[in-house]
């Protein structure tokens, strides 16, 4: 199993880091990004570790909770793709290309 980041997840992580940088706490944004990626690494061995995303109810669209963030990923043949990293209170939407990932 391989772990990949979709462009949308990469941009989300960059936005988290940018937000904390602008708040004068760049170290917090960096720590969140590193911790989220470290947590996601376990999906290589345990792709079903996350729960199904309640909004979608689809078995292959799952999420890890890394408070205050939801790390949404797609589980598919041979890989796990991180799709979004959003604050928990946001409504989830997958990028249009998520079905093609």
C-alpha cells in the first residue's frame, strides 16, 4: 500500500501553516502538518483505521480525526490518497477530480 497526497490536501496543509504563520505561531502550523502526516503514515499498514465519512457514507471515503482537523482520504487499490485536511466544523466537499484519483 502506498500513501499519496492529492493537490487539495497539500494546499490544505500549506494553508494551515500559513494561517499559524500569520498569527505569529509558525511553529504550531508546522507541528500540525508534521503530526498529521505522521498519523497518516499508519494508513499504509492499516487503510481501514479511519471511520467512514458520515456525510458521504461510502466505504472507501474515510477520515482520521486529528483535532481540530479531519483528514479525509480515499482507500483504493494499492494506495491511500489524502484528499482534504479541514477544520472539524467545515462541511466536507471532495474536489471534482476525487473520483479520478
